[in-house]
């Protein structure tokens, strides 16, 4: 059997085991420790755009981990049980050593590599370097189907054309490298009305669409302007979903599911959603650009990788106690990766089935 096939099989077995342990944790042993399998690596908090939905560009972050410090981190991931690394920011491609660090992770046992990027810097040289490093999964941030709508959020003129050009160049290589590419669109006060057009755009582009839901609780989004954008009126959501209903029934390919779209109402109505256990908090180990490690999207880490190893952080009683609470939603709430949390609930699949049978409707959801 091919080495890569063996590696893929082992990773899938680990993921299945992770899901099984979560079920045991929820229903049988609340104190069961479920170790993280994905490292969320914030290579830099700095960015080359000025998004209204984010705060990272408003200050310059200094004293970030050096190349050698990141190499030390990356060499620790696979022995700690991590099977996938998400490289993110800020804009991770601002770092000149970004592709090198991706290749380093791959050569040290982390075979599944993902990149979050606005694609502004994903030119020929960087794209080639990133692909050669082993990255096969991409989220490309797009906040509108036109330059006008996108740049109103992104804050930089001509950013839409550059993102689209680099996206198309990446898509041309999708089959050759078996790439997974998604568009990331943030639903917030000033974009919710464009959601139907964005869904049409995703289908025309041939790229699946993922919806980020605005919040000011996560560490790179704590800002007054973000707080204002996170206040989305229920009537605006209803108006958008009323149009979305027809789109989804005509062709659901590449679009968020019924339950994911309906979650928009839930998110902006009650952020924490305490009845939905947080698998995301168990899945990911957060490692920040200045070395902070642990915590979750809405909670800062309490250790630093410069002084404490990955293995020791995960094994520490403080980390384990905190993540038990996160799983139970004893947290500030954020909505990050709500789709993962939903996907592990049997009711989610039932609701999607009922929607396909015409027994549920986005347009007719009652007020919770």
C-alpha cells in the first residue's frame, strides 16, 4: 500500500476515535480528556487588509515567534497527536518563511496542511512554494460578489481583482493537486443582505461557500467596530434567508446546509448556544504568533510555547479543566466552527432530511 494511503487511513482512524471519545465525554464520562488533533497556528497577527469585521490590522504585532522558534513548535506537533496544521493569521503569507514552515511541518509528520488566506499575496511563486510544501486545503476570504461589496469590507482598493485572479489560478490546479478550496464569507450587519448574491457567486465560481458569523468575542476581533457589525437585526436575517430558501432548493451544491443557514438566526440571537457542545474547542490546539498556547477562540492561552512544551501544555491539569468547561459551553461563546459542532448532532441530520422532504423551511422558521 502507498505510504500516503497508509497515512490517510491512520489519520481517518484517529478522527473516528476522536468523535467516539467526544460521545463518551458527553454522555458517560464528562471528565474524559480528548486531546487536540488540529493545531491552529497564527503565524502572524498582522494583515495587509483593513477589514471591518476584524481588529488585527489596527495595531502592529511585534515579537512574534522566529523561524527557529516556529520550527521547534512544528517538530512537537505530530508526537503530541496532531494530524493537521491550519496556518492562519492575520495574513500568514506576510511572513517570508511561511512556505518553509509549512514544508517543515509536513516533513515532521503533519501531513494534512491547510491555509487561510485573503489570496492577495498568493502569486505564482508563493502558490508554487505552498503547494510544494504540501498544502492541499485552502480557505479564501471573499466578502462580496463584486469589487464594491468586497472592498467595502476589506478596506483596500483593487483587492477584489487580486484575490479573484489568484483564486482562479489556484482553481486551475485543483484537479492536478486534488485541492480543497472554499470561499469564506462573513455574515454581519453590513453584509447579511448580500448573502443570496454571495451564494450565487460561489456556485458560478464553482467553489463551496463557508459562512463565518461575526463576533467580537474572539481574540483578533475585539473592537468597537466589530461589535457594531455583530449586531445583526433579526428582520435582516429573515429577509436574506427568505431569498436563500429558493436558491438552496433549486441547487444546494456547494452551499451551506439548511441547519447551517438556520444557525445564523441562533448565533445572532444567543451567541453561546449552551445546548450545543463545543467539539471545536476539543479538536484544536491554539498557538499564537507570540507563543501563547492553549485557550480557545474566545479565551486567551495561559502558557507560552517559548517556556512550555506542547506535550506539557496538553497534559497540564489547568488545560484539561479549562477544556472540559469549553466543551460544556462554560465560556464566553463565539460560534467558531459551528458547522463542526452541528455535524456531530444526530438532530442536525434529521433536520436536513426533513428540510429536503419539504417539512422544514428557512423562510418560515418561527422566532425562537
